[in-house]
């Protein structure tokens, strides 16, 4: 791990970024008055959003007509007949 004050970071920023990018260093800590304020870390791609996580796992109906033709009355009434 490298720690660098702001003046040193301004002077050697490209060197620190290269060290992190090449995995020679896991991260670089930037200090202001001896206090850690920021960290330079390797870029990682976003693992993706959760939207579409169930794609292909839930069957979809082909059209609105197919959806409207489903009888759901037994879900609400059990085995009773509609009036």
C-alpha cells in the first residue's frame, strides 16, 4: 500500500495510477495533513443491475388475448361456481 500527501500525489499521479492499474499495488491512499481522505483503487466493471435476473425463468404469455382468457375465479372463490 502506498500513502501519498496531496503535493506528492499531484506530482506522481500517473505513477500511482499505473501501479494500481497493473496490480502492483492494491490501492493508494491520499492524505491531507496526514489524514486519509481518498483512495485510488482499480476500476471494476459494474456486475450489472438486478433487472432481468429472472429472464427466461418465468413463462410469458404471447398476447393480451391469451392473458385475458385465463380463468382466475378459482383463485378467489375456490371450487365455488360464479353466479
